[in-house]
C-alpha cells in the first residue's frame, strides 16, 4: 500500500478537529416519501478523530495525509470538497483555499469520518470568512453534503432527528469507550436498503431522552433503545458478530453495539483506563482490526 505524507499544516493555516461520531442509539421511525428514513438517534463525539487545516485564499484544493489517505486518493468527490462547494453556492464571494486532511478514521465505517471532515471544513470556512457559527447557510450546506453533517457541525452530544437535520443539544455523562472496525467497509445506502421499508412506512414514534443522573442510569436506558440498523448490517457483514463477541468479553464492559450503519462497533466503560485495558485485549487477539480507546461525550 502506498504511504501518505505526514500531516504538516502550513504556518498560516487554520486547524480544526474532526472527531469520530458515535450513534449511541439509532431508531428508524419510518421511511419518508422521498426515500430517506426518519431517524431518532442519540449522538456523542469521541476524543479521537481526523484533523483538517485550511490555508485561506486561492483555488479550492485538498491534500491528504495520514494512514487513511491512500484509500481516499482518487476521490474527487471527497466530502470536504463537496461541503466547500455547497457553502460557496450559498455565500457569494466565499474565500476558499487549500485544505489539508489528516485521515485517521476508517472509511465508510459508521463513525462519520467523512461527515465530520465535511463539518470541520464548514467550520474552517466560517472562521476564514467571518461567518457566525449559527448562520443558517452553514446548516443548509451541511445537510446538502450528507445527513450526518448537521450533527457533526454541532459537534457535541445531541439528539439527531428527521433525516438528520433536526439537532437538539443533550447533556450526557462521559464514558471511556473502545471503537472497533474489522476493516470491512459497509455502504450506508445498502444497510438502509436491507431494511426493505416502503416509502411512507411508519414504524414508531420518537421517545424523549430523559436526564441521566449517572452513567448506570444512562446505560439502563440505552439497553432499551437499540440501533435498528444493527440486524441488517450483521446480515451484510457477519464478521460483526465476532466483533460484538470480542467487545462483550472485555472486563468492565457496560454496553457494546454498532454505530451508524457500521461496520464500527463501540463499547462503553466507566472510565478511560478500563477502555484502554479493553482495547489492548481486543487488539491483541485481533491484530488486523482497527481498535481505538477514547473518551465519549
Ligand atoms: O445523506 P447521505 O448521503 O449521507 O446518505 C447516504 C444514503 O443513506 C442515502 O442515499 C440513503 O440511501 C440513506 N439514508 C437514508 N435515510 C437517512 C440517511 C441516509 O435512507 N436518514
């Protein structure tokens, strides 16, 4: 595999983190007439992620670095560039520039790698162009780029609803967490298709998210609020059963489940020390998997 250059932002560059997004719950409430699914998902953000820089001025461009860069090398449709073009369409005279992406998260993995990169691009362009963070054009450009981008633009724990456009801030306890990806990409559209819901179908109403007095109270609630995309994703990628079993066998695990449309699974722990121990165990027995311990929330 070709190697990518190390991430080295220019001295006059602005930088932003693009954290991994984790869907702690993901309820599919139905399917809209336009084909998108109506969702209700509690989302949290991890301490780990990609990094993006922008040197403002000149033509829009993107340079890739980091371990994930070779996989993205030929993608002219990278979500960073798409987000920049969507904002340019809405903001006359937008100053763009050269982006540098340090790609660390796995691709098509259900932890919003591309969506978080796109959101970081919008935040960088907003800073470079003195656009207020709550300017509706940023939100519109985010949704036009992808359903997960508005939540990533918000960047903190929230309830994501509708197709992904309705964001309600949430105050959640912090957890130690382990993210595991068996390096099997699963295209989101395929997982939704495997649900085989007809347009107009209605399955359930959204449940309100209560306030949690403790991590234990939150875990008890999470157990009753699964990720509805997990069964179809496991059918498409049976290795996910093995990932779930490996995480459930770690000491101190509070909950293990899939994020988004997969194939990344996460597990929650009381603190980052328990998470680091668990990550060591999983990585030791499965050296080919991507395993990361982090903080969530
Ligand atoms: O919005 P985005 O391009 O990220 O979505 C990728 C695909 O996932 C969509 O084309 C659609 O098939 C599916 N999707 C969906 N309902 C959602 C979000 C995504 O059906 N709320």
